[in-house]
């Protein structure tokens, strides 16, 4: 038997410690929470993806009475980016969560499906995508989406 230890690098920043570019992207993600459609969970999530060309693509969660038919904010932003700008890498992704009348104190964490899409987006463009998870108390910053899902499943896995 072999035993492996997986480690993840994450930094926690106070709002004033973030760069202007990071804060502006987070503000867009926060605005997107107002556009989410979540009559069932009441958990509003907004996302903003900054592309290599500087364009920012917005996303928010969209629920549906047939639960599997909804879509998370992260995937709505990343899929829109891929559809509108298929040749532009996503360099940053900011995520904000709002529930109970306020933004969450601690950063929300992407679901497994979103982590898979985030890491494949990185893999697709051959570079790292910085991930910003906003919380009122602090913002978590990951240099790479792969830090959120270290054992990624990518196209090479399909080849055996």
C-alpha cells in the first residue's frame, strides 16, 4: 500500500488586501446574485469570469422545479464564456453567495460539478485560472482551479 497526502494552497484576504482588479470582479459577482433565480433554495450565487482579452462574462444560479434542470452560477458563466469567446482563456473567476438578506460571512464553496468544469476550463486553455471565493469576513484566493479539485478528470483519461 502507498499513502499520498494531497495539499491545497489557499490564501485568505481581507477586502482591503485584494487588488483593485480582484475587488472589481468580486463586485460584479455580487451584483449577479441579484439576477439569480432561486425560489427553492433562496441561495443566490453570482459569478464573474475575466477572460484573457479583459472581457468579463457574468453568471448566476438558475433553479428549476425539476431540480436537475437548474444550473450553478459558476457553470453558467464558464459555459457562456466558452460559447461567446471560445478562443479566450478564463484568467479569473469570482464567486459570491447571498442568503438570508446578506452575503455569506464565510466564502461559499463550488459544488463538485462546478469544480470539474472549472478544472477542465483551465486544462482546455493550458493555463491557470485564479479563483476568488468572496465572504464578508474574508475572501479565499486560489491560484488555480485545480487546487479545488486536485485529482481532475480530463480528456486524456478517456483514452485509457
